[in-house]
């Protein structure tokens, strides 16, 4: 009888440990986004004139910013329709999530604004 109870307890512990591990839930915003609008120091760029910047939003709170040949990795969290982008624990930008768009009003405090559309 003790062996059966011990076996049941061990099984319950393994199930509870398995349910605790394994990363975060998908946010629903995962995918690749292309810059369709930018405002760089009051100089708006749209459509074909927009900079060749893409965002890849990955599961587990990871974001990859690609600009020409420059690739930078960031972390992100989502609270409702707000995405906070961080690097080394410091806030880089706060973005609004609107449908299939990510809208950044101020990148790195430089006054650069970007709109990204999901591809």
C-alpha cells in the first residue's frame, strides 16, 4: 500500500513540475512585421520610402530588429495592447498593438516613430 501511495505522489509531483516549466504562452503577435511608416526627426517616410526595417516577434518574449545588415535582439512583454521592449533590463520603447500593426512612438528616446505591419 505504501508503494502505491508513493508512486501516486511521485506521479503527481512530475505532472505539477511539467506544467510549471516550458516558457510562456504565445502572445498572438508572433510573426514578422515590416516597417511601412517612419518619422525620423520630423521627416516622414512612407511606403517605398520607409526604411527597410523588420521586426520578428518570437515566442518567449524575444524580438529581433533587422535593419539592412544590422540585427539586434530585444526582450518584450505585453500588457493588454501595450508592448514594452527592453534591452539589458532597460526600456527601449513602448509600442501600441493595433490589429496587425505595432506602432512605436519613440525609439530609444530619440524621437523616432515607426509603424510596422504584419506580413
